[in-house]
């Protein structure tokens, strides 16, 4: 009996510890979202009054945003389109680059592959902010400034090393015999890649592709730097511009922000099964 | 179908040499087993034949053609791996058809060949399942099916039964042997299990530390092992071997005199140090003879195994039927001199 009660006591203690960590993390996550929602459904004059729940909730702000009926929102749909295009293109290109790189390094054992991977990882020693100006100069040299492709290429550069690393770790876990069996069966390296490697890597590919896509979707600094015309802004930069006025329309900013937060939430929800398995799959070498 | 020949094959990883120049021929349709302890180079040799390892020196021919520089896929071989190596995202049917799909075979041919292989291996009901839904034995059969569909010149097996439990291993052993008798495709089979080698092979190649110790049919190796290594490796339980000295036409060892076979008696020098070997099944209990003390009696039903203490050595005796001998009793051993194996004490080579 005593052993049983001690066990229960320990279980309660453990539960309490988890709650002690879990509750602050939950609040940390939820409070900003709560504020976002409160602002987004408030009328202009009550938004900053500090109500826990607005006296007369309204969807009017969303109406204004979607119909582009405000000075800051003149190009809302174009900017949303830019964000989508850049995020999807950056995700897709990163995925292509990283998958091929991981396949060559891990499965084809290309000479110097490890060095390439280490060099790529080494770029993370330099904070992205330090690279912003050189990146700006490079894009200027190639005449890409103010083009969506400048941001896409910059995001691919930043996302690729991590993606290569994660995919390489995941590839290393695929049994070697599969490659050997495929080689004996008559597969060329490209057939091996297409018919055996990619189908088996799908969970990791989804995780890594989503990571790159969301990284580009969320990017502010590089977008702000590389894109200067309102019509080529991403939504993130446009949101930043709301704060350039003295009397920022907070309720519209938050309504736009709410819309901006929907695609990532949808993606996480759709792929959550892969996200968990994929991100942990590359994490430890078992 | 094709003959395979190895000529002066060498393999080195950097400075570490693992295979030191070995050569032998495999006849068309022959079932050859490469056997040896782990690290002896048998798998490496097979993988060189498969084109999965580079050949550091020498020549491998398949059907008379040097294949050293040919890619695996151009050697017309099929391989069955220890871990099955089935493509997890493909059904049994797709796994078996994969090589034909890569060769762009038409769908009629593919269907026929897969159906044929499935019939031979009783895989028909499993064709639309995925590998994860199969048992170990079924997976191994699919791996063989994948090889059969190819209709290759040579089948390669790399320890295909090591992942199976003991009972299934015996069943699959018979199945592979039956398959070979049916298809008559040249087969090279690697294993560390000498029983697999003995039961399946037309000829066995015993390897050790990157060299060939002996090549022969299973019974040749069993009856006339060429050296101490083969003598102790082939046969279960292993041959009893102990050191002795030749004196006056017999061997003095373990405080007793052991008879020499006639052929050995003719060549052995008096005073020569030898290793004397006798298989457990060639020792008999007798009224008189060499005395030994019973340590353990292990009845297995049809046979009885006795562990005996002679001097500072322990010998195993296997007899048909049963015995009334009890532990700590003294029993007497008899043996037929011609059944003894005598090896040089220094070189370990067979005498006579």
C-alpha cells in the first residue's frame, strides 16, 4: 500500500511540474492571439480602451481589409498574392535543392559532400541580419532589387542549410540495402531518387518544405530591404508600414494580421502528422 | 545461366587488406556456398561479384566475360539480402515487378513473370500486400521472387536466413534448395552457418581471414578436412581436437595412446607434434579402451551426447540411442583408426 501511495504522490508531483511549465507556455502563446482577436473585432474608438471583451464586437474591420478601403490597404490583395507566391516558390525551390543535396551527400556519397554540408551549416554562425547588406548588394548587382525573385532567392539561401541537414540525417536512416537492391534491379541514380528515395522520404520532405515555406511567409527584414515598391511588398512589410503613421489603425492592423496568420495555421493543421514525425526524425541519430 | 570464375581476387580498404588473392571457378548451374566466420571476407567477395564493392585486384568473369568494370545492373545478377531489402512503399507485386519496370518490359511479360514467380513461391494471395504486412518468412520469399522474376544468370544470396527463427530457417533452407533444383540457376550463397552450407551446397568454399581454406563437396569437407580450421569449422558438434606426439605408430595424448590411420602412419615421423582429431560420432563407448570420466549426459531423444573429461581436455561423444552412464562414472572409449584426422602440429595441414 505504501509503495502504491508513494507512486501516486510521485505521479502527482510530476504532473505538477509539467503544469508549472505548461501553463506559462500556454499563456505566452495565447495572450498575443487573444489581443489580436480583441483588436480585430473592436470598433476603432474602443480598440485601445482596454476592454477584456469589446462592448460591440464587429466584423467591419475585415470588411475594410478585404475591400481595400483604407490608405494602408490599397494593395492588400496584391500583397497577399506576393506573400503566397514568394512563400510557395521559396518552399518549393528549397525543397528541390535540399532533397537533391541530401540525396547526393547521403546516398550517392559524392566526394566532398560532407564538406559542402558543413560549409552550408557554417553560414548559420553569421546572423542573418549581418548578411542583409551583402545580400542587398548582390541582388543589386544582378538587377533583382524590387523583384519577388530577390526575396525568393534570399529565403532559399537562408533555409537550405538547415533543410539539407535535416534531410541528410533522415536519409542516413534509410537502409543501404534498398539502394543496393535498386542498383542491382537496374535503377540509375535518378530512378533511385524518383522511385525509391523520394517516396520513402515524404514525411521529412513535408516537414522541411513546410519549414521553408513558413520561414519565407514570416520573413520581414529581408522583405523590407529587398522590396521597395508598395505593389511588390509582402503582407509582412505592409503590416509594418501601418506603424509608420502617428495614429496607427490598430484594429485594421490586427484584422489584417489575423488573416495573415490563417494560412500557416491551416498548413500546420493539415500536415501536423508529418511535422511531428519529420522534425523529430532528423533530430536524433538512433 | 552461366559459369562464374574468380581469378586472383584482392580487396583492400585503404591499407587494410581483407582478401588476399583468391581464385576458383563455379560451374554453370552449380550451387556454391561461401562459408566462414564473420570477417573472413565472404560477404565482400559476394558483393564484389554483385558489383557493390570495387575489385582492388584480379578478375571476375560471368559467362566468360570480365565484369570488373560493369555496373551491377549490367551484370545480369539478382541478389537476396539478409534484411530482405524490400521497397516498403510498394506492394509485393510492385516489388517483384520493379526490375522489369526499370527495363521497360511490356505489361504482358511483366504480369506473366510475376505470376509465374508468385506461383513457384506460393505468393499468390499476398501479391497486393505491403511488406510491413508480411511475416519474416513471407518477406524472404518475396525477396526471392524479386530475384526469380529477373531470370538472371546468377543468383546471389547474402545470409538470407539469418533474420529468421530456427524453425523457419530449416523450412526456407529446403525451399531454396528445391528452388535451385527447379530453376538450375548458378547460385552463390553466403552464410556463416556451416549447417546451411552442408545441407544446401553442391560445393562449399571455406574462407578464413581473406583466404580460401578448402573447396569441396560437403561430404569431402566433412570426411577429409584439409586443415585444422576446416576440421573444426565443419560439423556439429565440432570435431574433438587435441595435441599429441607420434610415438611408435600411435599418438600419445591425454594420457592415452590413440591409433593412427594407415595413411598417416606411413608419413608421420616419430616424435612429431600433431593435432589429433576425432568427430563426436566416431567415438564409441566400449568395455575396454581409453578411459574417460563422464561430466554431463545430454539425451536429445534419438541421440545422446556425452561430455567426457580426459586429462585436461573435454571431449564430446555422440551415440545413437541411450546410455546408462552417469556423471562421474568412468567409461571406456573405442574408435576406428581410419576415422581419425591427424594434422601437423605446426602448420595445421592434414597428414595422410
